[in-house]
């Protein structure tokens, strides 16, 4: 008796022969656009969920304290040499131009409008944002977020919203501290090291500065804190490749945040200079 011949499984139908177009693979060139769209979608979802109850007050307080504890001391230490460098550079330039009496106003405006929000945002993105991204990424690869969704708990409302609000509030509060410390550092180096007079320093500041300068500084800090929190949360919610992917996501979140911060700062500064006239102008 001969063994039966093996039966071959039927070949899959050829879509091209049937006239059905084959499904196209997503283009790699469009990947940045898709990622950008998902990032904006997460930002819109967070903005919408902020006003939804219940608000995770305990999680917000814990995240606020954590982000503040890892950024207060570095922000204060960085703002002193930053304000000193600006004061020394501006003082040297005004001496060459014969306008040394305006050193105080120019250096203080540079610290308040530009240096302070950027210092705060970079520190929050580097210290607090990286920790947020690592925390959410580790929860994602352990499938904790999937378990929360199965139980009907929104990870965005439970985890992302408190972290984003914490970064925003810390950025606004730290911005005021960095502005004060940077201004005092610039005053010390201009008056002590460059031989300036305290009266001229304060008079030039009061002659050039105005209240909207502080408003735009705080607005920048608020927006930068929101961007840092959203980018860190987005990369933490979408890691790739297990534990190694979490580390890559942390690095990517910091780099992406830095790029967005400088671009948004340029846009906000251009809009502010067009809308708000200079004092005395």
C-alpha cells in the first residue's frame, strides 16, 4: 500500500490578478508628520481632560514636589553665572558705544525676557521631563497602562494631566526665582567688577523696563512647561523596543523639547515685539 500524497494548501489569491490594488506600506518620509500629529492630538486631549472630574490632587502634589525638588537648586546655580555673563557682555558693549548708563536696563531685560524662561524650561525638560518620560515608559512596557484602560481608568487623566500641570506650575514659579537671582547676579558683577554705579543701574532699568516684560516672561515659562510635560508624556507613552526603547524615548524627549522651546521662543518674542511698543517709543 502506498502512502497518500501530501495535499498542498491552496495558494492565496493574487490581488493583482483579481484587479484589487495591494495595500501600500506607510511611507517613512511621512513618519515625522504622523508623530507630530499624534503629539498635537495628545496635547488637545490633555487640554480637554484638565477640566474633567475627578482631579488627581494627590498625584499633582507629588509630581509638583518632585519636579520642584530636582530643579530649584540647579536653576538657582545656573542663573547666577548666566546673569553675570549677560551683564559682563552687555557692559563691555555699552562701554564701547559710550552708553554705559544703559547697562542695567539692557542686561535685566535680557535676563527677564529671554534667559530666565529658557533656563527654567531646559532644566525642567532635562531633569523633570526625563523622569516623567522614564516613569510612563516603564509603566507602558509593564502593561500597567493597558490594565488601567481595561479597568476603565484613563491614563491621560490619571497620570499625564497631573504631571503636565505640575511642570507648568513649577516653570512659572521658578521663572520668578531665576529672574530675581539672575538680576542680582548681573547687578553684582556690573557694579563690583565693571565699576558701574548702583544709581545708574537701577535708573536705566526703570527707564527701559515695563510690566509687560514680566508678563511675557511668565507666559513663556507657562507655555514652555506645557511643552516639556507634553513631549515627555508622549514619548513615555510610546516607547519602542522594551527597556532599551525607554532609554531612547527619554533622550528623544529631551532633544525634541529643546528644539521646540527655541522655535516657540523665537515666535513669541517676534509677536511680543510687534504688539507691545518699547517704553518711551
